C-alpha cells in the first residue's frame, strides 16, 4: 500500500514539475513593451496641455522656478506597460511580482516593486501601470530649462516614448512556488512580439 502511495506522489510531483516548466516557458516568451505615459506633473504643474517651455503660464512658471530655487524639480507620471502572452502558448502566464528600475535617456533613476498578480491568458495584452515619482535634480546636472524640456518630452511622447525604458526582473507563480527571472530584462517602446533571446528579453 505504501508503495502505491509513493508512486502516486511521484506522479503528482512529475505533473507539478511539468506544469511548472510549462508556466516558466510561458512567461519567458511573454512580450513586454512600454506603451505610453500619462498624468505627467512637474512641481505640481499638469503638463498635459504644455508643449514647450514658453507655453508655461506665469503661475506655472513661477511654481517651477520656485521649485528649482529650492534645489529640486519633482516629476511624477504613470507609465503603462503592456505584456502579452503569445497566442501560440497554451498556458496562462501569471506574473506575481515585478522589480523595476526607470531609465530616462539611458540614465538609471528610481526603482520600485509591483507585488501583485497579473493573469495573462494567451493572445490577450495586459496593461501594467507603474506610478513613478522622482526628483530630476537628483539625476541630471542640467539647466532648469533643460530639465523642464526633459519632462515635457515625456508629456508629449504620446504612444511611443523613445527615451524611456524599464529594467525589470519579473517573478512568476507556479505550483511549486515563485520563480524569478535569472537576469533583468530591458523593456522599451515598440511593437509587441516574441522576445529576442539575444537581448536578454
């Protein structure tokens, strides 16, 4: 009788292992993309209707100037990631955690951590929003005007922010526990598709 239970446990373990392998492969082939940036605010100023430095109103310009005079220029925005489990996969991918670092114009800035589950059925893009806040003065030695222009470039980037990337370490949920990517991937704007193994994605 004990031998029979042992065989059943062995089979159960093998099945769990196969499921784990399938889910691991499923997430490894998920395509990530920086989709768009919204809700850009600089020193409390909404930049959604501002296109150039000269478009700042007197009041908004005064707020930005006051922030710079105090040695800071806070910037906040929502960055929308898209993740797509390819239609050819027959396993639902489950992203349970995403550790990330923001790169602006190739400069490494702030980091964060998403600790919630996103279920990604095959062929259905899933949006993953990141709420990001940083002080531009902490990362760039530039004139106040140049820093404002950098923020404005994010605001008017629309659906294809070119100078923004996310370096990320995803973790997936499996029947045997969480499995984390062995190395970071770099997520940029572009067309969703199969990751390029040579790029580490």
